[in-house]
C-alpha cells in the first residue's frame, strides 16, 4: 500500500510539530504504540529537544510514551540529555517535566535509573516545594 507508506512518512517527518499540537500528539502517541518501525524514527527525532518537549503540555505525554517504547540506545541518549547540567532541575520543577521524570525512572534499566537518581539528588530540596515531587522523593528514598 503505497498510500499508507506515504502517509506514515509524512507523519514521521512532521512528528515534532505534531506532538506539540493539541490533537496531533494523539496521532503520534498512536503511531508510537502501533508502528514499531516508525516509533523508532519518531523517538530519534526527539533526541536533542527531549527536555524542551518534556515541559510542554501536549508533547510531554509523547515523551512519556517514548520512554516506554524507545530502544535502550535511545533511552540512554534521553537520560544523558536529562542529566546534562541545568536540565534536570528544570524538569524537577516543571509540572509536565516532572511526570516525564517519573516515567523515566520506572522505564529504564538500573544503570540508567542510577544515573538519573545521582543527577536528582542535588535537586531533592526542590522536590519538597513541588506538590508533584513526592513520587520522585519516594523513588530516591527507595534507592538509598
């Protein structure tokens, strides 16, 4: 079916703008869930702008989904981006980014989880100030 292939290609090419759209993000979520080949392409497109997308209402849900479907190599790049100086603190205090962090902590192997936890420890005082930070505090306490 060349039409399906063409449509999939168009969606994949427009994925970054669609995931930030009120309705387009649902298309991308469905694609991530049901099209493994295209989901890897979409997950790759998020590298380098993962933190920014995690702080937006519509795309943050897509970023959570990316953490559940991306291969380990892509998850590792997401974790590195999150742990880069200045990024994790922004996610900790963001009402959408915080949920992406929670999803990340529950959907990565232990080595990546430890990397995230080590990056989160200096920010733990900020978690107390955020109503949504309690779940991350619990995960930090369980890892001690």
